[in-house]
């Protein structure tokens, strides 16, 4: 499985939904809490091409986007192959 990195905040419902979806897929992920590490928010914005909302999800270095993007990828059948490609 490729490495998964997710920028989050503790009170974000979309972050929790993304974590639930990835956990249900059996995926391990690294989480960066940008509320606890404010300096990492600038890193997130740069890596996510200017997107400032959380979550921002990266799978194998590829920017997926937020929860809606992750969910759409799953519904289209693209998430499982991406997770298996690692």
C-alpha cells in the first residue's frame, strides 16, 4: 500500500469522515494536525496547489484533494486500485 498523508484538524467532520473511509479500506495513514502544528499549514497549502481547507489527502505522493474528492474516487472505483498500487 502506498504511503498516505492527510492534513487535518481535530474538529473537522470531513477529516473524521476521510479517516473512517480509509480505515474501513484497511489503509494506514500519517496524519498531520495543522491546528497543533500551525507551521505545517503553509506546507499543506503549497503541496495542495493553494487549497486551504482540511482534509488534504495525498496517496503515494499524489494529491487526491479533500474528503469529497476521496469519496468520489472511491465511488468511481478508483480508490481500491490506487491503494493496492503501493
